[in-house]
């Protein structure tokens, strides 16, 4: 007789493109062997990444109106919380896992309402100034009620340890799915002369820094591809036009087959001023792309040892960014060296390793 699998559910805003959404997808697919997996989303959206058909996705609402005041926001979030709790009860969920601040708060409260354990996963820089004050306050008082807070790096763990008194805190890195890993092709210096960057077009990612560096280096036989979408798209388009780079710098939106770009580019460039953990840098390095990144909090320094398997440059030193990118462009030998060492660095991030850590943590809290 086979034992009935325990039911776990992830809680997140939606399954749109993004790092946290990719991680939930990878984890859900990997954990299916041991658990009955559900994903509870606040609003309905077609999963951007490929989910196994056995993973159940339940949305609280088809769509949600924007709140216009603090009172309105509180009401709206209370309605969502009630719905998450209802779904948890209806589906007989045994354990909830929240992802990102707002979902974490709701997951903890819904778990308390249903008397089940709750794990929460924080994906952002804890000191980010653009998190609304209400959520910073709620985070401080609600997070300690979770059974465990999961973070992505040791530095973030130390910071949260000083800010929030949690019952338990563990570091679990992002997993690279085995299926995704199997799509990588060998890296050679005969690839197209393409510098690649992947990420949301927003103020944190600062793709304009890469465009300006590319312009300064006057790379006649190179192309710059920026894969992503977001609020700064028109701003970036304007800059490209002003610098007369439209023939060499391309913005490519809503890409599902990002591996095709990792497999054809020669160099990966990353310019963030803040990160929770940079999935795309991890993926690029796993695909063997020699990489240059700003040394922002948090993540790049856990992946790159400067000068050994990539370049790490100070966040606001554009001159060094330009200089190191130029070095990388000119040297085939450096590209090959960084490529080989990058692939080695990312071995421990494969989902077979990371997912087993998640599985053990979940099982421990289900007992």
C-alpha cells in the first residue's frame, strides 16, 4: 500500500516572468515526487514557465483592482488573505510556503487560521527602500510567527537575524532545473560577438550602465542584446536612439527560450545596484558565459571570485566596469578560463541538490 502524499502549497502573487516565479516552478516540478503540490496565486495568469501537469494552480481572483488609499489597500489585502485561507482549507493543505514579502505575510496568517505549519521565503534585499512601510511593519511582526524563514545568502541571513527574531532561518540557494541545464551547449570562442544581459528593465537593474559602457568601448563588430521587459523600456529605447546605437543594441521582450540567448552569446553583463539573488547571473554562468557583474548586495559575490571565474566591479564605478568589459571582449583566453570555472562554480545549484534540501526542510516541519 502506497502512503498518501502530504499536500504542500506555494503562495505567490502570480506566475508571471520573474526569478521567484521560475524558482517556484522548478521546485514544484522537482517536489512532485514526494508531495502533492499546489500553487495559490492572488490573480489568474497563465504560468510563464513550464509547469508539470500534476501541479495544481488555484487563483484567488481573475483580476484585482488597484487600491487607491491605505484603507482600500488593507481591505483588498484582507479579502485576498481570506481567499488564500479558504483555498488552504478546501484543498486540505498540510503546509504553506510563501514567496516574497506580501505573499509571506498572507501565507503565515492563512496557516495560523488553518493551524498548519508555514515556511516563508524572502527573495529581496532586506534593506530595499521601496518596500511600502506597511509591509516593513507587518514583516517585523508577522515573520516571527512562521516556522522557518528561508533566505538565499549568508549575508541576507545575518541581516534578517539582526532585524527579525525568527524561530528558524536557513539559507537555500535558487535551483537550476535539470531540464534547463540539459539545454546548454558547449562554450567556444567561435560564438557570435554578442554581449548579453537579462533582467527586468527597472531602476535596480540599471541596464543603461551597460549601454553606456558598450557605447564608450566603440565595439564596431559586437552586438548588445538586452532581454527583458519593464517600466524603463521606453527610457532605454530613448537612450539607444540618442547614442545612435539602434543597429547594434536590441531590446528583446517576453522571452521564454532564454537558453537560446545563453547558448549564442559570448559575454554576460550584469549591472544591478540591488538584488535578492541574481537568478540570471547564476544561469548565465551555468551555461558557461564569461560574466562581468556589479558587486551589489546580495548574490554576485557568492557566485563570482573577482578575476578567477568572472569580474566583480564596485556598484558605482562605471570606469572600472568599462575597463573590465573591454578586457573580456579582447581576450579569448580570459573568456575560456572564466567559462570553464563558471560552470564548475554552479554545480551545487542544480535542483537535484537544492530540491533535496527543500524536501528535508518541508518533511521536518510536517512531522
